[in-house]
C-alpha cells in the first residue's frame, strides 16, 4: 500500500493521494470539534502516542531490543518541562528552550540505562528496563522530601502552555477569520512535529545506521563480524528512542498543564509496546496505525459503552477503562498467536515471526 | 542493633513468601526458558479465592474452627490456580514454543493484564480486608518480637519447599522434569511426554503460588487486584538473584531478597541521613535485579550463562 | 617470498574441561590460500573464533599486519581487515541479498545519525557508492539476479556465495571461510574453486577450513592440520597428503579422496 504513495512510480496518483490526506488532516480538528470538544483532545493524544510509538519502534522494531520501561523517558521529558516552565520552581523558560532540554535529558537517561544493560539477552533486558521504569516512577512519586523536587503524588500543575510573544497555545482565538480553540492550535503544532518525526524515522530506516540496527536484530554475531560496533549502535537506538519520548513528554506537559507520576506507570509502557506490536513492528505505517487505533478505539468504547450500559441496565456495570485493558490483554495474546507480525506488517517482520519458520539461513 | 533482629525476622518471613513464588518462576524458566510474567497474578488470584471462600464461610456464621476455614479456602484456591496455570500454558504458551522469544513474552504480558482485569471485574477495585480469624500472638525473642503467624508462614513455606525438593529428586515426575530442563529433545526421545512435564511445572508452581497468596494476605491483612504485579516482580528478582533455573537458588534468593529488603527499609533512613525513607523499599528489589543481571547474570548458585543471545 | 600477513604463536584455549586449542602456532603469507583441516572436533572453528575476537585465548599471541589481535572485539577485528563466513551460514535472513552486502560496507563507511537524518550531499554520495559496490560484488560472486530476494529464500549454494560477497564488502586483507563448500555438489564446488582462485588473484589472502580434500589439495598453497587442538603439521598441500601423522589422524574418519587418508602413495 505504501506503493500507493510512491511518487516515482505513479506521480499523479501519489500526489493526489498526498494532497487528499493533507487536506483531511487539516480539517480533522474542526470535524472533531463538531462531535465534541473532547475529541480534539483525543486527536492530540493520538498524535502524542504516534510519536511515542515511533520512538519505541526504533528500539523494538528496528533494533530488536525489548524495552518495557519506555514510558520512563516520556516521564523525564514531561517533568523536565514541568519543572522549567511552571510556578513550581518559579521558572518560566520558553518552550523552544525547554523541549530540547527535555529531549537531551531523556536521551541521557537512555544512555545511562543502556550502557550497562544492552549486553543482556532479550528477556532479561525486558525485565531490567521494566525495573528501570518502575524506579523512575517511584522516585518521581517520592522526591518531595526532604527537598521538594517533584511534588510527589500530587504532581505539578499550572504548567505554562507553549507561547511566544503574545501568542499562546492555550487561548481560544480567531485567526484569519477562523475560530481556533486551544486544543486545536496544539493539534497543528503536534501534527507538524509528528510529521517531522515520521520523516526522521523513515530516513533513519533507510540509512547506514538503520541497516546496522536491522543487522543486529537479525543476527548480532554476524553483525559484529561485519564490523558493526553493536554496543554503540544499540545504545544509539536507545538514545534516539528516548529522545523522541522526551519531546513527546514535554508536549504532553504543556497540553495537559498538569503532570503526576500516575500517568507514567508500567501499563503506559505496555500500551505503547502494544501499539508497536499490534500495528506491525518495524513498519512505520503499521506503527502509526497501531497508535491511532489504540488511542481512538478505547475512547470510542467509552463513548458508546457506558451510555449503552446505562440505557440497557440502568447503570454502568463495567467501566470502559476495565474493558479497555481487558481487550488490550486479549488482543496481545490473540495477535501473537494468530498474526504475530501485526496488523500491517513489514515484509520483514512477517517472515521473522511466522511460526513455521525454518529457513536454512536461520 | 535493636532493629536488626527484628528486620531479620521480618525479612525471613517475607523472604519465605518470595521463595515460594520464585520457585514457580524458576521451574518454568528452567524447563522452557520463558519468564512467566503472569505468575504474580496467579498468586493474586489464589489470595482472592481464599478471601472469597473464607469471607463466605465467616459470613455464614458456621461453627467451624479457623484452620478448617482456611483449609477450605485453600482447597478451592489451589486447584483453581492449577487449572488457570494449565489453561494459560496450553492456550498462550504452548503454541509459541518454537517462536522467537519476543512472542511468548508478549503473550505472557497479555495474560497478566487479562488476569488482573478479570480480577478487577470480579472483586472490584478496592482493597479487600482479610477477616481476622486468628489474632497473631507476639513472642519475644532476642530483643525483638516474632508472631506465631510469622512462624507459621516460615514453617509452612519450608515444608512446601522440602516437599518440592522431594518431588523433584525422588519421584519419576521429578526426574522427568530435571531431564527436560537439561535437554528437552533428548528427554522427548527417551519417551518423556514433554507437554505433561511442562504442564506439571506450571501447575506445581501455581499451587505454591496459591499458598503464597494466602500467606501474603494474612500477613498484610489485605488483598487487592494489583497485588500480584509487584510481588511477582520481586519474586522474579529473587529467582534471578539465586540463579534462574535452580531450585535451591530460588529458595536462597527469596530469603536473601526478603532480608535485604527488610534491612534496607529499616536502615535506609539512617544511611541516607533522612533523605530517603522506607517508602523507597520497593526500589531495592529493582536495584538488586539490575545489579545482579549486570554483574553476575548467572546469579549466586547458577552456572555461567553466556550473554550472547 | 611474500611477507607474513598473520602470525600466530602458541595459542591455547580451554572451555571448562576441554582443551580446544593447545599451543597452536602458524603463519599465513600474503597472497596465498591457506587451508585448515583436521577431523571433526579438532578445534578448527575454535581457532577461527580466537582469530576473529569471539574468544580470547588463555595464552599465545596473534599478529596481523604487524599489530596484535589480542583483546580485540569481533568488530574491531573486521576493521583491521579480517572478514569471515560461518560454518552454519549466518546471513541476515529477512533482509535482501543486496542489503546483506550493503551491510558489509558498514565498516568502511562513515555516515552516522546526523548523516541519516539530514541526508547531506556527502551522505547521499556515500549511500550511492555503497549500493553500487554491493551490486558489483553480487555480480562478482554470480548472484546479481537475486539482488532483491530475501536471503533466506536463496538456494543453499547462493547463500554461501552471498556470505562471501558480504565478507568481501568489508575490504578484508584476509578472508576467513568456514567450510564454504559444505553441502555443495561437484559442479558448485568447482565454481567455488574458480571464485576463490579469482579472489586470491585479485589480492585477498584466504584462510579456509574445509573437509573436501580434493578442494583443499587443488586450491591451497599451504595447509595447517589440527587434531585434538594440537597442530600436527603445517606444510605445502602435497606434503600434507603424505604425512603419516596426518594420515593417522584421519584413519577411521571421513575419507573424501580415495588415496590420501589410506596411506596409498600419490
């Protein structure tokens, strides 16, 4: 289906397709607002999760490293932003300074975690990264004594929105005759950054570095024998993934105006992993699809299930949240059993995870 | 020094529970190389079932001695957990035995989520209290106190571990398990039904888990649908600490981890001059895990494992 | 007399109770095809793994182009100029043949993260050069028509050739091949012989583990014979055939050529 957009093969069709999609994306927040203002926020969340999923895709999909604590980097980015642009410390640095700092701090944590642990075998690495994610969350939850750094479980609120000059992203205003709500303004910024991240990911995949990652995923011993410094290359995957999460985290802070350790638990890590796995590991369009599906569908469930239950039974028996997670769990098991390469697999992954695999080259 | 003995006692109690759960992890990992992510949830389900049975019996005001009530709880919980473990293995892990490591790890995570949320749906989100059937009696010893509950936990755990060792060393099933752990293919060629052995490993682990669930619940007095996650992770740490795949290692690792945690929680205030408090207790397990895996991945009693995948 | 490319002295390697290598010493001269033979379990692949940095020897030394190889990691060894293939073929199974060879170019190219993201002129030129060279190498080993096929879909003989192409992409001074003819029929083996001869003529020294004695005798200039981790002979191919120690080591094992192992005079 990617061939649909291959501008070299069929320029007219491809460009028309791209134009249509661009138009749809530009109109989307306004269409969503018609259904309900909350839906614009859902769109923004979808974009944030796309960023996260793409970042994790570098680690899990390209390099084949299982990271179960990825959300820790998101948390770092979010808290860096919250600490530097809120009343908490009285610092109000502008977003174009704080976002890069958040990315760099997250990147640093990625390197700190990766350096001693990347030599571990697959499942051990998974558990260690999980532990790391929990450690970060526990520290965020408890660093309010003796010195109040993170404000503990109460979190940090009144975080500054993005703004430059007198233009603020949180205010509703009229631009060129069109009404833009705060979330809608954020939408366009998030969309731009997401597109940028997609482009970066595509370029990384089709580069010397991307090939090195895939080589490591396929056969680490052979990759080393061909001169690839597997340790550094793996570290680079971790660092890049962490940086993307850091950027997304900063944006999360600003759009929410509030952060607390609750948002950064193991389940969030697993949800992002699910997006990558269900969407199609290593395949950029697949991962985007996974992120969109897993953000929108639960909201859709909540929107319909609870009123439906109230109508049928007079009350909500099962909260949408519980069902959402239950469906996640079932989906994870089902996908691994029946469609292990994901909904939209790259050709590569499909062959690797199909169980009847016994090619001579393995 | 005054709290030292006390923390050792507490650590020993907690460690015995960790050891029971760690045995489940280590048996499964030893035979099929899978980290059974959902094992912690089996502990939780065991606890919840016991709670339901016990609460039901207590609520019905039947004139039964406490031990019988608890035994009834276990009589339901243990087979139920064994059944769940058997089903889990058959449905989610067996089909993926030949798949790359990533696949069963993800299904294990999926199963963990499913069990947690089923529990939440059945038992609700709130913390549930375990009816206080027997009031724990403290006994003074060496300047600290130990309750009869703690003694009971330690003894029962030791008994079960001894039973497991007997099973593994002296019975045919145990021999089959050891053979399969060493070399599944050859074991199969020798006529051992691998599927039976693997199911047995899961089910035995689940039985131990159910008992551990009861212990945790009576020790802390509460049960909660999320209680399995952290406990499971710590027990896994214990298994790795002792040497994954190694029964003695799981027992040693469990007890050791319990003691490290208890001592750490007790002394962390002093060590860090009040900066960090005992609310960081959970972090110890994770740090131990990372340190062990980075510096001595084979654990205390395990053989050297190569790092190459 | 051509110069010494690789010089190994008294290499020893032990695994638990097994002495895989016991004071093995030999030298490889520039431009020759050097064979390594011995019964199964003699330590041939272990020697390869020591040379290429996968194992570190307990004692002994290895000098390559004048510098020591001890303590180097496999990727550093590749950088120094030794490339290898594997006994059990280790291709990047789910990548195409072309991509496999392109990855071989990794060690001689430089583009990093910034090059990947910004695609500057230098990076783009390098990428084009990598692809060009990879195509050339596929032609060189004779599988250019399979460039876009996944490595695991290639027939067995082509997979072995691909592995050689990938190794050549690293521009090695020494190409170390672990049983490249294993599983090949007579025709394929002949073609392999031509290919390897061509590689040597084009300037790359070759170190070759093989069980196919006909190939070894026809191709190799000199041969090292190992048995139970010890060196039992190092000489020109023709002499090795007649060496009684070598014949004794092989007696009772696989016989590839009628005369050699049974002691019949050649």
